[in-house]
C-alpha cells in the first residue's frame, strides 16, 4: 500500500512538471516572438516609419478634433449662466418710467430678479470696454437705450422662459426683448453636431487603420510563406504560427499611436502661444488643454489594440490558405 501511494504521488508530480514545462515553453515563445517581431520591424526603418506615420495621422485627426471640441466646451462652460432676458426700452422712455417698469416686473411671480441699467451707465461701460472713449465722447447724443435685465424664476423651464420673453416683448415700453442664452443653446447644438461628425470621421479612420495594418500583415505573411509551410510540416499549430504576426501588428499599432500622440502634442504646442495672447486680450484665464499623460497612454493603447485587431483579421484570413502539400 505504501508503494502504491508513493507511485501516485510521483505521477501527480510528473503531471505538474509537464504543465509547468508547457507554460514555460508558451511564455518563452511569447517573449521570443515579441522580440523577433520588434527586431523585424526595426530592421526596416524606412517602411516602418512610413507605416507609423500613416497610422499616426489617421489617429491624430479625430483625436485632435476631439481635443479642440473639449477646449471649446471648457470655454463655453465659463459662459454658462442662468438664462437672462435683456429688455431694450424705446428711446423716448424716461429714467423714472424705466425704473417704474423695473419695479413692476420685479413683482411678477415668474421673475426672480431685475436690474436697471441707464443709458448713461451703459455708455460708460461700453466706453471702458471698447476703447473708443474719445469717439463716443464726441457724439452729440447717447445712442444707447435704457436696459432692464430680467432673471426668470429658477423653476421655469426652457419653454416657459421663451414664453416669458414673448410676454415681456408685449410691454409698450419695450423695444426689443432678447434672450441672452439663445446663442449659447445654438452653440451647444452645434457642439453636439460637431461631436457626432468627429465620431463618424473617427470611425472611418479607425477602420482605415485596421485595413492598413491588415494589408501590412498580409504582405509579411506572403514574405514568410515558405517559413510558415516548414513550421506546419514539423507540427507547428496555427496559434504557434499566428503569434509572431500578432506581435508585429501590435508594434505597428503602438508605434502609430505614439506618432499620433506626438502629432497632437506638436499641434497644440504650435497653437498655445497665439491662443494665450488672444485670451489675454479678452482678459480671460482660458488655457489650452492637451491630451495629458493619460490621454497619450490611452492613444498608444488604442493604437496597439487596433494593431492586434488588424493583424488578427489578416492572419485568420490568409494563414488558413497556407498548407503543406
């Protein structure tokens, strides 16, 4: 009984050693395939750089547009404020009558707050902001009307605010009622449309990257056809043969993602100075935001995944056609 128990333990130990050896061999082949694929890619620097550039440009275009949209969203977020209606009064409305109208509007239940700006105050503010103080001082009459700023109640929705604007427009003292947030709503709609266009263009370019990588791997398979036939003759599996080409696609994709990150960073660096000067002229604290470290890493990872996808499609399609005769 003791010998049988010893025999069973030896059999179990031998099985574990076989599994360990298989795992070590599998891991060793992965390392060799990755190193050999990288060596083959770097051994042809001209064609490899061209492939990386094509992939990088295809990835940089939608990513750069998306970064631009993110910066515009950041800028418009600073403009976002509660909806406000500007009431421009007729020129013949006196200051006392304008203030009476302000008090009357403030008592409405659908109005949260009102603020009266006389034509003299508006002219002073415009002169200070525009830089045309000398020109405005030479005018015989003040061309600006009285202004009442009306803040709707917070419980009002978009349709209710629009209805309130139409109601205020009906006052005989009001020459024009302007909803200040209407332009921002149009901007947000335009931003949403732009994002959808970027997604559509990005999807097409990503598909193009996969096809480019697939064609590159297909050429690599054709160049190593005889080697593949020999490996299959000695018993190599499809997974064994497929592995080096998958790593080749991975290296092409990672290099393309790296080139894309460099292109986007270079474009943002080129635009940084003029945008900063423009922001200073408008007394704005806006700063151009780039990809950042995580954004660059995500772009490289995306390139690697696209490289693996293109390589897998190409290998799955063409490898089965190569069989020993």
